[in-house]
């Protein structure tokens, strides 16, 4: 197995269903990754240890997923200079707005680039990690271009079918 270059860290196993979106994208692009459950508040020592050793273990980008007082990505970002992307989890009480604001409102100095709440955010965080890695990886860059080309072709196909069905008046 190759050395992971991307890490997905979740605050709870209850985040896994959503973060599987990121897992699927990284797998599709053959990017080696690790998937961990580490909590900023339930396992604070482990979170600090993880962040401080991430770079020396070969990781290049960390995706932090958490909900509610979603401080995991910020806590990790505080202890590493690797890029840390935040994915806010949906929540039952406040719909994930709590998670989003907890991440996106980081005080100046320790950035947490933050994505959409839920599955779209998980997918886009993985795609953004790939875009960063692709800056120095021609193979990955070509795959990203092909991914966009296929996505555009699908939309064109959808429109074509709609027009064939006689949509509109
Ligand atoms: C956060 O609290 C986790 O990231 C999760 O989104 C949320 C709820 O966690 P559980 O109570 O389901 O473990 O730490």
C-alpha cells in the first residue's frame, strides 16, 4: 500500500457516511489516503499528537470533518502548517449552520478553508485536495481535466435527452 498523502479526520464515526463521498473521490483518482476518527474534545491529546506528526509521516493535506462546535479542523490546523480543509457536518438541531460557522469563522492567523455542509462539501474538499496535489503531478492534473470533461458531457447529455422529450412549450 502507498504512503497516504491525504488524511480524512472525522470527529466521530457518525460522520463516516458523509465523508465516504471524499473517500470515493480519492479512490477514483488513486490518491493514497488515511481515514481516522479523532475528536478535538473527546481525544484532545491524540488530536494534538496527530497534527504535530502529520508532516513527518508524509501527509500533505488534511481534511477535517466535524459537527456542532466543529473545532476539529481548527485544532488540527493550530498544530501543523499543512493545509487543513474543513467539512462541516449536518446537525439535527441547527442543520449544520453551527458546524459551518465554527469552521469558517476562524480568527485570522490559522486558516481553515471551509467547504459546503455535508456531502457536497466532502466531495469538493477531496477534489480541492486533488487540485493542490495536481500542481506538481501531471498524471493527476490530466485526470482532473478528464473528470471535468466527463461531467460536462453528462450535463450536455441530460439536456439533449430533455430536448428530445420535447421539453418546453
Ligand atoms: C462532533 O460531534 C462529530 O464530528 C459529530 O459530527 C458530532 C456528533 O458526534 P457523535 O455524538 O455522533 O459521536 O464531534
